[in-house]
């Protein structure tokens, strides 16, 4: 299967991302943190997703991927499930993540969960966010992380896309959108239906 970016790589001026200053594995970098708007082949269609791979970049504009359920250990997968269930719940990703701060905060929370399993401390560990340069994103990400302690799981069907050469991704579909007895089609066009109009409008306003 292939996935293709529908938008340019998110940057500081994009409505659904923010440029942030992070330290990962001892290296300090400014990166774009936010939500990708993609199209998948094989009938998957339009969907939105987040990065779960700090070591590689997204394909330009297309990359080959395969579904893979064992990218991480059980505790990391559970905490990602909690993040999606507590922040997005039974909504679609596009309708729950509506601002750049929310999108960047969600992405930062994901990177923290994946890189420093169980610590949830953005100032310490393998992955760190520089608070002074990113105070609003820091606060949003920490709010999401703090909410994991007593969070439920199972409100979203999560699909992980692994790429040998490019960035790995995760997307989610509310479980109440799945028909009983069927195999869920991850991140179909229904996933972004609620937010598609606003996304298009925002991209037009931001166009040079």
C-alpha cells in the first residue's frame, strides 16, 4: 500500500502544526509537530495521521507502507490507546484535533510515550521538549499526558503503518463507526468528513 501527502509538510504557519524545539537521543532540533493529511491506496482513501517515528522523515510525497501491529511493546501500545481514547474518544481525529496547538501537543505526547515509556516527563529522558520556546504546546502536551493515569482504552481502532525507508504512522477510527462483525477499514474518508471543509478553508487562507 502507498500513502500520499495531500498537503506540504506541515510547518510553523500551517493551522494544524507548530515548529517546536526538541531534544531526541542527545540531538537538539527544530521540527514540525502536527497532523498529516494523507491519501491511502487500496481503497483506504483520505485520512489523517500522526508520526510515531522520530528517526525518519515522511515520504515526498508518497511512501510505501504496511500495516503492522507490533511496532512497540505492550505498555507503549496501551498508553497510545489511552491517549487516543482520552483525547479523541468517540470523535474523529479531524473533529477533535482542530488547532495547531492541539495537533502539536498530541504529537509531542505521542513522541514522549514512545521514547520514554511511562515517565511522561517532557523535561527529562530520551525525548525532551524545550519549554521556553514552546510554552503553549508544552502545556497542551502535558495536559494530554497527565490525563493518561486514569484514562480508558478501546474507544478508537488504531492502525499503525510501517515504512522501511520513511516515517511510521498511526491513525485512529472511532469504534462506534465500525459495523459489527466487519473488519474495520482504517482511516477511511469518513474519518475526516467532519473536519474536511474547515481544513480546506484553512489551507486556502494560508496559501501564499
